[in-house]
C-alpha cells in the first residue's frame, strides 16, 4: 500500500475541490424510473485521493459524470474547483480529466499514434510533446511498446495507456472510474503508483471509484455510497476501527470449510464469513473473545479461533447489511443452489492437460503447460493480463482448437470429440455473453435450447433459474438494462441450464459489488459440494482463496502450482507475516522477472 501523503498547507488553503449539495439525478429506462443519486451532499479535500466506494448501481459513475461537466443533475448543485458544474461546464471540462471505465483508445492505432491524437485534441504544442511523451512512457512502463497497436496490448497496459492519454495535460482534478477492473495485481499496483506520484509531485486531487475494497484502504478518504445515498465519508481506518473485537480467523477440520462457511453466512450472530485458503474469516454482530465465539456458535466448538484486526471490507459489509435491514426490514441471506449429486469417484481426474500448446502464427499464447483437475474441485487459473489464461480456457471449453498436446475433459479427447465433451460443460464468459436485446426469459430460453433442452424439461429449468437466481421480477426486462450483479446472475443461470458436471468461469465477478460476489460464491461452493468440477480465472486474488488448488501462468507458461496456503507460504516478501494471495502473486511474478533478467545478463 502506498504511504499516506500529507496534504500541504497551501493545498488546504485552496478550499474544497468538490462541493456537492443535495444532488439528485434520475433516469428512465424501459419505462422504469431509476434514482441514481438521491439528495447527495459531501465535500472533498484537495491534494488527496478520495475513493467513491459502493456496489454496482450505487451512483458512482453518475456522480463522476456530473463532476466532469458531462451530465447535469435534476436538482442540487455541484461546485468543482470553485466552478458550477452546469453553468461553467466548459471551464470545468478544461480543468478536469475524466477517465471512464472504457477509455476511448483507438485500437487500430499504435501507442504513439494514440498519444499524438489526444495531444491534438488537447492542443498541446508539438515542440512540447517529446518531453511529455518521454515522461509518461517512463512512468507507465510503456516506453518499449510505443509502436505496438493499442489493440494488441494487455488489459493492464491499455489502462496505463488510457491514463497516460488522460495525463498529457496534467489537471488539477483527475477522475478515474473503476481504473483497475479486470486488471491483474501487478498492473493494479503500478496504476496506484502512477496515481500517487501525481498526488505527491503535482499536488493533484484525485477522485477514484473502485469495487476492490482493498483499494479503498489505499485512499486518504472514502465516500460510501449505496443505491444513490451517501452512507458515510471519512478515513478508511475510521470505518474499520469500531469492529475491534468482532473479527476472527477460524481453523476448521480439513474438507469442511465450505459447509461450515455456508452455515455461518446465514446465522443471525454473524455479519460476514469468508473463505481464505484453509481458514474462514468471521465477523460477529456482537463484540466477543475467542472463547465466547466457540460457546455461542456451536459448529465452531472444535475450531481454532484467533482474533483478527478489522479491515475496511468488514466495515463496508456491516454498513450495507445494516442499511438493507433498516430499509427493507430483512436480513441478507445467501442462497445455495440445488444440483444433482455428480456420480463418480472424488479423486478422479476430470480435466487432464498435458503439454498443451496454442500458436497464433509464430506466437505461442500457450507453451506446453500440464495440470489436472479432480472431480468436485475448484481449480483456479491465475496470471497477469496476457498470460494465456483465457486462451487455455477457450481450448478446454472446446471453443478453440489446440495446436499441440493432450486435452481431456470428462473422459473425452477435445482434439477428437469436442462436441461430445461440450455437452458436459457450462461456460460463463468474462463479459457474460448475454444477448442484450433479449429479455431475461428469452435469454434463458435461447441458452436452454442451445444446450438441447425442449418441452417440459426446458420449462422446468427456466422456472428453476428464475426462482433460484431471484430473476422472476425481471423476466420481461431486457438483459442489457440489468445492473451488473443481475447480469452476473443471469449469465450463471444460463451456463447451468443443462446441469453440467463441469463449469468454467472466466473472470466471473469482475467489477461486481461485494454482496453480489458473496452470493455468487455461495452458489459456486454449493455446486462444488454436489461434485461439480469448477475451473475459474480471476484477477481478484482474495477470490482465489476459494480455490482448492491454483496454477499461476505468465506468458503462456506455468510459474507455480499448489494450494493457496502453499503458495502464500512459499512466495511472500521477506519477514511478512500473514501474506495474502496478492502478496504471493506479486512476489512470484517479481522473482520470475529477476531470474529472467539474471539469465539475460549472464548471456
């Protein structure tokens, strides 16, 4: 985590950067009125990173667009750098730089051509450009790639190029909307280093939204939002401090973590429970000590219980659940999925990969990798952007032919019987692959037909999906208008219509809010308990903790394999206690880079 920077007295004297007073904004979509912001009021301080934190649909992007002078509120006022965001919108746009979630890079242009284009749009004098480009390329690490097409960059490199284009003319206020969604941990860290360098060197003010709650802890100040309302504003540590005495790490008997976590999740004494490798993180409603936890929560009588320091995520979940209880009069419950018990031995290898290769011309996207996955196992495929994860996934799903090696899924050789193997597989793609112009019901009918269902069986499965994923009230809504969390539910339902024995999940929770992420994993854990074999790619390293085993890939090869606990023990910064999967991932990648540099130097 970057060090907190002190705000200079000169910056403090400038007053607030953003002053929002009773801001309201509504939209009408499919004849439905959506309140994006409801009487929101707050101020932000200069020279710091302020985080907008909230679930999908909480109003973060709407507020950022109003601050940027791109959208007018229905009522209320927003002053930005002393200017009215509506009346003075041209001046605001000239003083602010806004990087939306999908920054408008021109993928058929090179890195340098994109810089030139945006320099023209910003009227940067040509004699000044070389020095600006050199500084930005050095800062982003893109100097070796200036001639590469933007479309050929990895996700993390695209985000860094987008940020470089945004910073061609350094603004007083930089606004970043979910800049690290879908970006690997190394690139996330590099993006944060760039942001903090601007704050420290240029006294720039930054407003940043994120769905990664560990990133909220890197902000100087956070604004918590939910359904268009402001829940609170302050130092992240101020939110977590009241939870001292509520947080614990549990060591449970081998093989029982999913069952115990599922039971804990819906207990009235429990605010949150989360699988972290072989342990469970527990947040209790009342302040307790270890002995009282064992006494009051009966299923933990034989568990090891240790007190743990509270995190910002604990506080965020606490506040969200409290608001739902107050507003809707109900406790948040995480439902499990009903699924037939998969037949077969639990130690049977269901997926076997040996010397797998995939070439695109002379380029090897996958370079002879080997691993196996057992029945009922949750297996994680991790790696930086461009590591070859999605290419491997597409080959395993039978969507892309292998260039070499052995690939067996459910006993079928994918190089000879792809169609037969696909009948046993469900696939949830990274962007969900829904038909946005079809309703929820029509999507379910289409995907069930594609999987060969018809008649009574098809009707039964559609009814099951609408009920199990709480989509009945949205059955006639176009899927393109759904909030991200509901799109995720629909995509998972579509992948399960034919009750597959194997499920592939490609970045399934990217950008999804933490409550939706917990509900998603409640579903996945129940499927694994029923014997469904699950393979998942993710950039969210805490999500990798749910996996029984993982492999880490880079540039088409496997760097390491093992359980999350094994990797955390094996790879972490010297002297670090209780390393996370993100620490292990970054350490492993850095070690590989150092070894490669040493080999190059020796040659």
